[in-house]
C-alpha cells in the first residue's frame, strides 16, 4: 500500500510541476527577450530538456511503476527485494527481477535528466 501511495503522490506532483515550470519559463523568456526564439541558448536548452523529461516520465517511468504495481508480492513483509536466490525468490517473498531492474534503470535515467538540467543552469552553455 505504501508503494501505491508513493506512486500516486509522485503522479500528482511531477507532471503538474514540470508543466507549470515549462509554462513559467516560456512566459518569463517572452517577457525578458521579447520571444522564446530570442532567449539565450541555455534557457531554451533547459526548457527543451524539461519537455523531453516530461515525455520520458509519462512514457517510461510511469510504465515501470505500473508494471511493479501490477506485480503481486508474496512474502513475510521483508523489504529486501534484491537478495534473490537462484529460484528468483527473495528472502521475504518474490518479485519479477526484470521489472525491478527496469524500474531502477528508469530512476537512473530520471536522475540523469536532473543532473543535466542542473549542469545547464549552472554552466550556462552558449554564454559568451
């Protein structure tokens, strides 16, 4: 139940947050530079990256969440999901290992989006 609740909270925060940030960024660049087209490269790059992240999150991250939520877990409540034996059964029950790996990869890619976004914001590529 905790996993379902966390995924539901994430769903209600991530996409609206990214959408509002994109809208705010476009409006602010329009106010500061006349049009989005005339905004500096780092501003456009950051907003484009956020748009790509939003698409990534909707397609890949959400599908990996749904695949884990649809997976029933049978065990004694132990949260050690990765201590698997040769039979695929963990010490507390079992999960589909491929779904866990897919979810972990989706989280790593999401984190890389954030690292790249912060890099753009701090380094401001294209500034003379």
